[in-house]
């Protein structure tokens, strides 16, 4: 089958969220595509070194500039392909933005619809792009791939798409095992144990201001006087209130903001933490709790959106709007020992078996085959 792929989202450094999803899907599609498949991957810049290498049946087409790439440059290239008699059985975009014009059956991936539910958490310019470009892409797509059952329900509700035209392909998680000296990594980062860790971009939807307030309540208890809070992740949009909350905190000396961390550092942070925390107001999926469970560390997560779907019986659920309940969850995580912790980690194994990138890739490829008429 002839497959075209818009891999703009995958070809970036310091991948987070949707970039990680796009990258891992691309890697899996290269592994799983058969000898009879002819895959063309379109990029606005040369492929990074960790993207799959070109081979027979897998090639890259690099066309610039990147500015408004999905709006005019990629559509122009696809139009040119059609004029030359080249066609695709299916064209897949690894993100919300499909090409503005595509003469072939389209499939797009949607992470979430937070931009429709929480307008105040986005810059106005981003809301406009997300709203209009995504609506156009959804309207012209033959099929949608989403990352959770919750996102599927939201897409059905907000875009009126029939359930049979949406496929859930859960993300996977990093299954690496850190081999080395954890203490060396923590020392390099300036982190002292014990601590609770948050990993993710700093932006309003992540609810970090309430997390800081909850940590203040938690940290004032004598038995937790030595526990710190580590916030690892790059500063995103509208993050001033988060930075101020940390700077003005009564326990700011126990809060460490690391900025972006490497995959190795992230694994160590999870492995050595007393607990991880992700209490965002809305998550299309939530890979950090899975990565935490894989390292044997219990996550405290919001009881809303997709996060209960992700952690199952392994995680500790809290109301993300209630500072007191977040503080309660942090305390519960640190007090969870013995049989209860063993039970939760047993449940974690069940959850981790569900979320593998290979499984995700197979679901995506099967969907492309169906849309392209192969099965």
C-alpha cells in the first residue's frame, strides 16, 4: 500500500507530549510496514538522526519552508504529486493539523480538545489556530486516531464525529531501565532525597499553582519536614503565575525547578522519588504516571479526564480543584507501604501491559490499511 505521512510533529528536538507520540508512531510504522508497502514521509527540514533511516519502501521528502507548512507548502507538494500521476492510498498526519488541501484519503491524530474546554489556559493566537485548523482537518479526514477513550468521547461531542470513524491508539511509555549510579545523576541535578516529582511542561492546564499550595500544606507537617518537591520540565506558555507561586511559597527552599531534563535524568527522578504527581485539570492521556509506575513509584493523579483510565487501580486519585485533597493524596502516597503498596504495584503491571508503543503502532497501521482499502 502507498502511504504518505506528515511527520512534522516528530522531527523536533526536546520532544514532549504530542512530539513523543508522533516520533514513536513513526518508528513503529517503519518497523511494522511490510515489504509491499511504499511509505513516503514528508518533512519541512532534514530528518533528525534518530528518525528511521531511509530504505527500500521508506523514503523522506524534505520541502521547506516550515512557515505555515501545513497551510500551503505541504498542500502544494501533494497537489504536485497528483499532477505527476503519483498517488497515495492513504495520507496520515501525526498531529491535529492535516494539510489544508489533500487529494488523498486522510487520517489525523488528535491528542485532546483542551483548547475547546479551557480557553483561558491558551494564548489567543494558539486558540485560533487550534480551533480553526483542527476543525478543518477533522472535517476533511476520513478517520481520526485519538489517544484515549476520554478524548474519543470529547471528539464525538465537540465535532459530531461518529464513533466508528474514531480509533483509540493509546500511547506507550519509556520502558528503559536505568543502568548506572542514580546518586550521581541526582547530585548533578542538585537533588536531595526524599522528594516528590512532577515531570511535564509548565503551563496553566497542569494546575501547578494548586500543586504548590498543596505541597505547602503537606510540607508543614513535622513528619514530612525533609520532603522536597521537584518540578522538571520546560517553561511553556502563560507560566508566570506558576513561577511566582514557587518564588512566593513559604517552602520555596524545598522546591526545585529543573527545567528540561534528559530521558536518563527523568528515569532516575522517577525511580528515586517517594511519589510522582500529575494533577492537571485536563489530560488527553498522561504518559508521566505510566513512566512513574514502570520505575516502581506510585503516582498521584487527577480523578478527571483520562488519568483514571491510565493508572487504573495503581494510582492515587485526587480532586484537582481541591488543594486539601491534593495534599491528602501526597500524604497517602508517602504512607502507602506493605500490602497496599504491593497491591498497587501488582495493578501497575496490568496497566503497563496495555500501553506499549508496538501495540500502538499495530493499531495505527491497521487503521491506515482499512482506510486505504487494504483490509
